[in-house]
C-alpha cells in the first residue's frame, strides 16, 4: 500500500512544470533559513538562561568566580527578529507541503469540480492577501530605512527583517500562483 503513495508522488514529480521546480527549491532553501533561525533562537535563549543563573548564583551565594558572567544584552530583540525570520521564511514551504490547517469537512461533500473551483477562489483570495502583505511590507521597510529606525538595546535596523517578511510573502504568492494554475487547469478540463 505504501508503494502506491510513493509511486503517485514520483509521478507527480515527473509532471512538474519548469517553473514549479525552482519555486519549490526556493521554498526548501527558505525553510532551511527558518530552521536555522529557530536553532539560533534556542541557543541564544539557553545561553542567556545559563548566564542569568550565574548572576543569581553570584549574588545569592557569593560565588565570585561567576562575577564575570552577565546576561546577553538584547536577547529579547534577537529572539523577536529571529522569530519573524522563522515565521516568514517557513510559510512557503508549509504551503508547498500542505502543512497548514485546512477545514474541509463541508468541501469534501461537493464534487471534484466544485472542490477545485473553491480551491481556485480561496487560492486567489490568499494570493491577493499575500500580494498586499508583500507590497505593504516593502513600503514599510522603505520608510523604516529612510528614517533609520533601530532596536533599542542593540540598535539593529528593523528594515532588513521587514524586507525578509516581504520576501516570504512573495514566495507564498509564487506557490499560490502555481497552485491556482494547477487547480484552474483541473476546472477547465472537467
């Protein structure tokens, strides 16, 4: 039974159009960046916890050899920036893998054609939403860059992360466009 699923997946890969492969590859690379951001967030948080513990042990119990250790400045800012990077860069891959939550209890009752039409409509609305998100993020990043907005502690500029969010939304638009074309073709052929 498992071999049938693999055979279908292999056949699907063989039917991939020339635009679909680079878009999916981009989504995978972005997914790796998101994973790296999560690992770095975890490391920064763990290091900060250990350093805060050393400060507590020094002040409470007088362990002077821990006096040199201080918490990392700007940990909260770094975790926030990395969290936005992880979220923005994981969206496209999640969409490629259909890893998002989909409520299809009612939609499953319809015919295949109606289901495809519903998927085209929802995909088109999602494309419009993420297109607007991409556009407005670019405008906002340009404004942040123009005025030189930086974080409070580390004075890191905000705009590269907002551009990253825009790039993530753009990648989602590409995946959605491919999906709309695929489902639209199914509607046209049925």
